[in-house]
C-alpha cells in the first residue's frame, strides 16, 4: 500500500541547515500525490568574506552530507534530490558525476542534482550561450564556469553576488535579482541560468522570461522539474516558467 499523501512519489531532499528558500519553493511546485521530506546538512552561518571562507564552507558540507542523507532515507523516499547546488558543480563535470555516484551508492536510490538539471534544462531549450547569476564568491564561480564549459556551454556573462553569509543569500530581494538578470543578459545570450538554491528566484525567473523573451532557468525550478520528469511525473504546473509548463 503506498504512502497516504505521497502515493505517487516521496522525495527525500537534503539541503543546508542555513537554507530557507529551497523548501518553500519545492513545496510550491509540488503536484498532488507527491511529498517532499527534508534532511538538513548542518553548516554554521559563518561570514563569507574570502575564497578561503567559502572553501571552508564546502568542507563543512562534505563532512555532514552523508549523515543528512542517512537521516532522510529513514522515511524510505523513492528518489533523492540535492537541495543545494555549489557542491554539485565542484570540480566540473567529472566532479559532479563522481558526487552523484557516491550519493546514489549511499542512498540506494537515484538522485537529482542541480548541475544535471541545469544541463537538461538548457538542452530542452536548445541554449548554448548563457548568462549566469550566482550568490557566490569567485572561488565558487570558477567551479560553475568549469562545469558549464565541460558540458559544452559558453558562459558569456557571469555575476556573483558575493553574499555575506549562507543565511544572507536568502535576503537578496526581487529588485536585486531582477537587476542581476538584466546585467547578465545581452543580444547574444540564449538563456540565463541562476544557481544557488538559497536565492528566491523560482517565480521571478518565470516573469523574467516574459520580459526578455528567452529562457530564465532558476536552479530550484530546474531541479524539481527534472526530478519529477525522471520519475515519470509529467504534470504541467503554471507560474514557474517554461520548464514546468511546456516540457
């Protein structure tokens, strides 16, 4: 007998303990019969003032991620979603694929990651030349650049917002994010991609597609879309842009 509420799918999700955006955005996109169950990766909300600070943050994620996976898997989800993105881009395409293999081996189920989802979203749109918005410092932006280059995309413009702490990523408001989208756009840009799951971009990206007449891919939308589609759930969901409405 299936789960009473998650009769179509129970998603396990792991996200940093500092993240306040990915859970409400995933829940807003959730179809009937699908449930989301979060396990938190403990990280401190330390200031991020240098590349060394960000590297220490990634080290903290790596120390804690498998324990978070173990906790969330006790509710027996059918699929796991990585509700964080920086680690999924680290060390380019090769690093991303190795991370997916480690996580799937630990969880015993398939996993959806933001890096993979962004690539599939771009391919569905036929986009190759991209503008990218991140909340990160330069050391992480370099990893994002490497991943997309490894996958054959050209980053024409990239803007890192240099959030001052993990929690403060979620404090970037609509006006700041709208300005960031405009700054990375241009006549030779096929699509805009936003990474960093603690930026509140899901609904704004959908509106921005109408302004710009081109795809604007929010990482949380792409990740949840790809997790649904990978599990045969084809519901069209309005309000979050072309990925969930058309593909």
